[in-house]
C-alpha cells in the first residue's frame, strides 16, 4: 500500500541539492550564487574555494552535495557537469530589538535564506 511514487521534477540529466535556513540575507547569498551560475563545476568549486565571502563555504558544500547526488543517485558523469541553476529564496526572519538611548528601542531583522543548486550533464561539445 502507500501512496504512488511521485514523478521526478528534474530531467534525467540533472541533479539537485538544497540548503535550508542559511544564516545570511538572500541579497548577500545571491551575490555568491550568481558567481557560479552557468560555469563548469570544477571552475565553480575553484571560485568558491578562493572567494573572500563568508558564505562561500556553505555554497561550496551545497554544490559538492549536488555533485555527489548526480554521481551516486543519477549515474551522471562528474566531468561533464555544469551549474545549470543556482537560486536563492527567503526563509524565516528573526525579529530582535536593540536598546537605544532615552528609553527607545529599534528593530533588528536577522534574515535566513534557502539555496537550491541544480547541476546538469552536458555533452562534450557544449561543455568546451
């Protein structure tokens, strides 16, 4: 029994990894995600390794997870993978208050983000 198996949302030559509730604003995370969009995975990993942004390490771990999913779960060739999509979404926002002078308080927003990376296997001609 049980419910029927759901159709796969991605194509057969794609794999995906999602990182949820990353403690950084979506705007800052999107700067790093835009840096790797459309690149081969080797070049994207090299860019993230030497990036000076704090969040680049988390993006790199998510990209490595997408590569591992492609290799182990979908039998794709790692050498022909390209970062097809890297997009950022909003998650929760913690609301905090900062004490100010004269008995006042100001609001501090601590946003969280979600990151989705989709890698796609391409042919040798397209990858070069």
